[in-house]
C-alpha cells in the first residue's frame, strides 16, 4: 500500500518504481539486499530469511527498503 501511494501521489522517489508496483518476489529481494548491506540484519536471524517464502512482510521490512534506497541514492549522487 505504501508503494502504491508513493507512485500515485508522485512522492519523492516514485520514479524508482517506473510506475509499477513491485511483486512480492521483488520486495523480498530488496529486503534481503538491505540485510546484506547491514540494515537491520538481525531480522534475517530472527526470520531465517524471507526470500522465496510465504512469510509476512511488515512495515519494518519495507522501511529497510526505503533506507537501502536512500543509501544507494546518496552514493549515486556523490559520484556526479
């Protein structure tokens, strides 16, 4: 729901979604990438990982994606 809101209202960062809502598999991948980057990596230990599972994706996990995007965007803009 949060991503659909960001896309529809054209909120900051909406362009990263290319106008489409990501699949559950994409969101799982992003969360795992955030954990790989050290963002709330304790959650991986607590859940045993979520990629390819039917485990619930809650607000903390989605926030990890937001933090990962922020980190990536900051690093990309530093190179310019």
